C-alpha cells in the first residue's frame, strides 16, 4: 500500500490513516536537508474515528512526542519504526504538529499501512472461544414401538462437551446420509418430546429446533410406513451432523 506523506511548515495535523485490529503501520518523521527541527510533533491515535486523540507509544512503550528547541533542534531522522494495532477496534493514526518554531523548519512525515498481521491464538484462547458453542450433535435412536421411535439429540461443543445454554439449530429430514435430498418425512414424522422446542419450517422436512439449557433435545419419529430417513443438524459452519438411518418395519 502507498504511504501517506506530508510536510509541516506550520502547526497543524497530517492526514489520518485507518489501521485495522492486527494491522501494521510503518511511520517516519524526518527533518528536511539543511534545516532544523524546532517545535513539537507527535504521532496520535483515535479509537472513536477522530472524536478524541491521544499520543501513541512506540513498541518499547516510549511516548511518541518529539520536541526540538533552538538549543537542541531535531535533525535528520527523528523517528522511524513500526507499530501493530493490538487493540480490538479500528484506530486512526496521524501526525500532529502542535508547535512550529521557525520559517526554515520543515518536518517531513509518512505513515504506511501493511497487510493484516496474523497473531496465532493460544490454546486457552481457542478453547475459550469454542467452549459451549454448537460444533456437533450426537443422536440416540430408540427402538420402534407401534410405529413410534424416540430420538434423543445432544448438542456438543468443539471440545466434545455438552453445550452450555439454550441453543437453536436447523434440522433436516434427509433421504440419504450425504444430506443431498430431503425425505418425504414419514406418515406423521418428527414431533417434539419432553425436552426442547420445535417449529416446522417445511412440514416434515425442515425444522427450527431449540435445546434445553444443557443441550438436550427429545423428539419422536412416527411412520406407519418403512421410509428410510436420516436426521441432520445443520451446524453453524454449514456442516451436517447426521444420525444413523431410521426406518420402521
């Protein structure tokens, strides 16, 4: 990406640049050849899209405020390094000349954004993110009794533990284990049992299913015929958690 550059020949602010969370920026502040840096220039950032600004810090936690006086003027390269926005929100960055000293005094600045810096999360951060979220489903199919079978579903998280809190998922009734076609859905088909809640989106074929707080869902399957079906929970990532085949005799 192209650098945002500018020159201070008076007090004022440079162009602000948006830096996303995890994104890197390179910065530079120099003095024009043969001139002296007198005044105050600082790199600033805003977390609220320019409503408020505060001085930035270097990677070594040094305040990025650069002051040159007539007795100790800045010269050559004042600052040149990089920062990474480790904040959880977008930041705007800009150079700000809060005090300008002499007419022959030019401060040159640049800000260059780079691609997203990929920070690898720790195992504990990954586990915290996936704990309790729906990542799989386990099915227990009961024996046929007068054309009716019980179907128990346990929602699981990515750690293989029961989900925490009430969850709502989509469930289809499929004619094949691959989940590529819907079944007819039995004579009566799927109904809610003792745990959870059920709303039909497409009768006998597609349902909105809500679990209990511990991830349990109890259903019944009723079919006076012999249709072979598979129940499939559509997981948040788009994959299907499929049951074994269900077929009455």
